[in-house]
C-alpha cells in the first residue's frame, strides 16, 4: 500500500498539534478516496510530528481528522525548533519508512524545514499550494499540487518526476473533518544519526504585533486597500483600526499598503501574507488582485466596498457596495463613536 506522510507542526511549549496539521490530514484523507476512485489505488495517511512528547488529545484528533497511522519522532533535542536537527531527524525516519508523497505546512517553520528535507531526499518541492489533487496521465495516477504563479495571475499544476512528491500548503487552505474513528495509538521513533546542532536558543521574544494580527480565529476581518490612502497620511487606516476594536474585528491589508508603509507586514492577507477564513470579510478600497484574493476567498461572507463598479473583487463578493470606501468608513466611525 502506498502512503502519504503529513509533516505535522507542533506547539513545542504546550505539546500539541497546530490546527494546520489537522487541515492537512483531512485533505490527505480525501486524496485517498480520489486515488481509489480514479485508479483503484490504495493510500494510507501517516501523521508524523517531531517533538519530545505530544498530548493525548492531539493524537486522538489526528485520527479523527483522517490519519491511519500516528508517528512521534521523539528526542530531547526536539524540545526546541532547530531546523537542522528537525530536518535530519525526519530524513533519517523517512529513509527507513518511505512514502510516495509528503505534505508540509507552509508556516514559517515549515517553509524553513521543508526545503532542507527535500534537498536531502533529492526531490522536488511545490511551494505555497492552494490545491492538492490526483490526476491520471498516461494511464498513471499522479499527485498534482496547484499553486499561483506569474504574480498570482495564473494557476500552475506541477507534477514532480521524482519520488517522494512534496508540497507545502498554507494554513486555512483546507477545512477539517473530524469524522473518523478516534484512536490513541502512537508509533514512536527515536532518531540517532543527526549532527550536533550548531545553533543555540538564547531567549524567546513574543511579537506583540504578530499576536494582535493573528487571524487564526478571526470571525470578522476588516481589510484595507490602496483606496484608503488620503494625502499620504494614515487617517483612514487609523479609523478602520478603531472601528475594528469597537466591534471585536481584526484588521487586514493588501500587499500594496504594506509595501508603502501604511500597515505592518503582519496584517498582510494574500499569497505572500496570511490566509483567512472569516465569517465576515469586509474589503475597503481593495481592487481584487489575485494575490490578495487567494488569501481571503474562503471566507463565509464577503462584502466589498469600492468606487469602481467593475472592480475585480466584486466577482468574489456576496455583497457589493459601489461607493467611496472613505465615506463609508467615516459614517461607520461616527456611528460607532456615539
């Protein structure tokens, strides 16, 4: 039987799996059904996590999300994230437990460790994917990850010629289905052959800005675009931030306003920023470049405010408001400030 390994990411302090791990496990399980339907090929999903220990609840949730096997690569050196140690430990395990496909999270840690692993395995890596599927080509079942390309203007499906076939996927790209049997079985592997780590963690500093703009559980996101620029000041960006605080929302932005210095990078939503799945997503003065759309299109209700009635973002919106976004913000601010 063939196998899909999901490289799971752990919260090393609280000894639990990050939410993106369950997203990738669920997607991998759905791929096994596609493989059966297309070519009657059977795949297993193996969830693999590197940590010194993992809590029981995470193991149960991994099985419920769709894992067939749960493996903990365990060592005292894995208490802290060192990219070389994590990569070498995984490669050692993989060389003894081969698989056809490896799916990594495109998180800051995942983006560091995945290229190290795939270089060691002498295979390709399709980065920042927004779609994973199987296709049949020349009567063979092929793993077919899809990612934006040419500045997010086009979508490219890339098929690797070597095994394992590897891809990174951004958080919030896929939904989770906790519908499978709950188990608490752990396969433990203790790596032994990696080199001594050359780095040392001196201290951990929390990024308050990053926490403030954490979109993980955001129900409402108010996103600002270039249409809010006013006499080169931050007047309307500040008003939107105040509105967000009053209603308990998070503020996001486009790459352009980040590049111009109006908003911090932590607020950026899109292919090179965060991906969100808000219950309500309101876009103020955003034209709708594909780079941005890829990060917000999975929100439940999308409201767009733009003075251009032909703005691209309206194609992805549930509600369309043709108006000057600044005037709408003024009215909201005045009303909420009473």
